[in-house]
């Protein structure tokens, strides 16, 4: 069976963060943000320059069998 897109993405992300841990240590996020484009193993690559992937973490709850975001982004209405 041919691996799916998620398998390729997961492998690339695992390699990206593993190599960043080896290169920069535990607190690699600042160095990763200043590094620019990083070539991937199976896909084109990643660019975390100036970004932080966890700026907004949605908290959700189930309400009437629907997922509802409890916390909203700034400037986001309902």
C-alpha cells in the first residue's frame, strides 16, 4: 500500500523537529523562526520564518452534538 499524504507530512515534520532539536536543543522555536525556508525530505519543505504555529490554540466543547470553539480569536465574532 502506498503511503498517504499524511504519512509523508508526518515524516517530514518528525525529521524537521528532530533535526532542530539536535541542532538547537530544547528551545529551538526561536532559532527555527529565524532560519527561513528548510527543505523537506519528501515534500518541498517548510518556512516558519516569522511565524509561530501555536499562536492560537482553539479550546472546543461538544454542544448539541456540535463542536463549538470556546475561546475566540481576537476580532472574531461568533
